[in-house]
């Protein structure tokens, strides 16, 4: 990458602010993609040979995860229960709960006991049977290893290396 010259500190600050925003957006998108991959492995994979496969995108648990810009340089991985279809809840045999339980889905799908109590045949049940950790624990463990790698890769695209 060619060297960059700046006429004043404000120009330099604006240049690097723009790069940092792009890097943070890219890393955040990789984080969301990684969450989706883990959900595929843990919540959806157990159903690959099943007659019933839970809804994934367009109202399923997978689609409930988003990245939002909460302030400068801060992105947050959020679960938005409003993105889940009520059909998804009813289709997963959780419709017998009273009221709207979409906001409880992250817990149901990561906790074996809740999973068993509410007859959802996948996710935590599969993880328990294979001796694996919950999707959330897996995400956190892998994120700690990958986030620096993603950040460095993205910075390198702009010719920037951390010391």
C-alpha cells in the first residue's frame, strides 16, 4: 500500500477513524457469521436427518441474532426475539407455554434441563449427548481465540499492523 500524507492532524484523525469504523464493522460481521456457524453445528446440525427441521432463517432462532452499532467503535451482538416467528415457537413444540416465549429461546436452546422440559429435540439435547458445551459457551471460547485474528486480518487490508 502506498504511503499516505496528511496536511493536518484533523485530516489524519478522520482518515484513521474511517478505517477503524470499517475494520470494526468487518470484524463484527465475522462475529455474527461465526455465531451462525456455531448455531448450524449445535442447534441445526442435529436435525440434518430428521423429518422435522426447525426454522432457521426468516423467523427462526438463527435469524434472531444481529449486530448493532450501539455507539462509536462499539458493536453489540444481540438476540432480537421479535425476529422470531411465532410459528417457529409453535413448530418446536414450545407453543404450549403460556404467552410469548420468544425471548426465552436463547436459554431453552443452551440449557439441557430447559430443553428437556419443553420438548425441543435438538440443540442442548444434542450437545449433552455428545458431551459438548452449549452454543453460547462454544461461541465465547472460540471468539476469544478468533477476534484478534479477525482484527489483524482486517487491519492488514489497509496496510496497518499492530505492534
